[in-house]
C-alpha cells in the first residue's frame, strides 16, 4: 500500500507577528487602552519623561464597539472586544503612523478569557495593520519576546502611582457630589495630579505620607454641603468596573443622578494577585522561587496601604478598605481558593462596602463572564442574607446591551436606595 507523505510542516502561527524591540522605544508611539484615566495618566506621564512615547486612548464612540465586533466574536469577553476596537479605531483615524506605532495591553496571567487578549489583538492587527506590534505588560513571565521591560525600579514606581491614583479617585468621588462651588473637585484633582507628577520628576515618589497628606489637605479645601446622598459601590470585572468605555460611563451617570460613587482601589486587585500566589503555595503546595518574593511584596504594599488609611481617617475622609479586612470579608462568603478572574475579591468588596454604609452596589460584569457570574452574581443572595439592607444589582455589559437598558436597571436600584435613605433619616429624627 502506498504511504501518504506527511504534509510539509508550516511555521507556528504564533511566530508570525511583529515584535517590539528595544530600538523601537525611540521610533514608535505606544497606544494604551483607557481603563483608569487618572491612574494611567500618572503612569504615562512619568514613563514619557523616561523617553517613551505613550498615549492613553480616549476614543469611545459606537464605532469603537463596531470595530471590535468585526474582529472579536461577540461571545468573547466584552473587554477584549472594547480594547481591540479602541486600537483599530484609533489606527484608522489617521492620527498615527502605523509603521511607527505599537499597542500595549496589561496581562494578569489568570485563567479566564482575558488571557487571550494578546492573540485576539494580534489577529485583528494582522488583518488591518500587520506592521503594528503588540506589547504585553505583565508580571507573570508571559510574552517575553514582546514584553514591556519591567524591573524593580519600574515596579516600585507603578505601585506608588496606583496608591496615589486610588487615593485621588476616592477623594474626588467623596467631594464631587457635595461640592458647593461647581468645578472645585475637578480643580483639586488637577492640582493633585501636578503634585504627584512633580514628586515623580524629583524622584520623591516614595514619600507617600507627605504626598498623601498634601492631597488630603487640598481636597479638604473643597467646600462640601452636608446633604445626605445615596452612596453606590461599583464592583465586578476589573475592566468594566473602571473603564468608562466598558461600563458606559457609569461613574458619570451616578454623579448625574445625585449619587456618590464608591469605587474600590485598583491596589486591591494587585494585592489580590499577590495573595493568590501565596494561597496557591498553602492550598495546593504550588511553591516556586517567586513565592517568598510575593510574600515580601504583599507585606510591603499592605504596610503602605495601612498608613495611607490612617492618614485618610485623620482628615475625616472615608478610607479605602484594608486588604486584610477584605480577606476576612471574603471568608464569610466564599473560599479564597476561588480565584479565577476577580474571584473572591468581588464578594469581599461587596461585603466590605455593606459593612461601611455603602449598601447599594452595582456588580458590573461582561456578559457570560464565568468568574463574575459565580463569584459575583452567584454570591448576591448570600450577601443579602448577611446584610439586611444590601441593595445589589448585577448589570451585564456587552455589544448588544443598550446604555438605556443598563441605566434603567440601575435606576430601579436607585429608587429603592432613595426610599431606604429617606426611611433611615426619618428613623434618626427625634420623636
């Protein structure tokens, strides 16, 4: 019998993409998707002063989603669709030279659909802009041949930029709904961004007590009314929790409804990733040379966090949550071994919010996001049993969900929230 010859081996498709090389630092502009405008603005500012040419994208029209739908299946993670669409839409705008442009995306190395962002973006760019390289910023050893150079110095700067961005986001949201002079909170935020930028320029970014105190003093100058307003926490998948494009400008909507948005810290997610590595060693005996390093990093970050919390309380502002308290909150609801995506962090944040007076919560999730449906939506019933007045709504974000429908669901939650606020104020009045 004649044997069939084996087909000729072809190159692995994963190798068929442009790489970002060190020499491109001087020749290429790097585009970054818009997830946290203030945080990313701080980070991009100090990176650009170190010789990079990085720009955070702010294009968020329907054309961005349509571009994403052309290249990413609508059953794939909505954030991947948003990020891909934002890159393609920006490159088609004519503002950038595709021959001298790269795109950058962060990766956590988790086990959910987000781990496929890089190949999805590369596939889309290959069809439209084949010479544009994709850069990965990660701390898990992924994409080593096209990764952003990360060393201890950069890690330290990123950590403090996140701490400052979190503090700034929290202070702004605590002042903006109550300001007696329109625009005062925005001006305070601008002044603080300049302050932080100057600290990084001078190499004094590690003086976090001095910088945090200066921010607290600046926001203390914002005149605020004593009016009681509905406080609404925002939790969920990391992209749609923070990104204006991903959550249909949720924070702005809540402010327009006369509410105070309460958004958990990005540092919570960073510390969550570090703790998960320690939990892996404890629960599954999955130890490596990096395990003790994660322990040292976590203890250092937690120590800085606690000191910022104490400073915030001293100035009369509501502090962000202590991460060890978040872990204890998680243990009341779900096991810390549940770590896919945002895993146990979602119910932990919801419980911590409910315990500190923010009982109205939007759980923002991409449609079909398994970690969010299990660890987020799946724990709401338990949380409502634990906290009598917990008022939680799970809102799906995907290409077919209209902004009107999303906002109507939130308005129903707000109607209940306002009734509860009025009842609590009535009960507090002396007979």
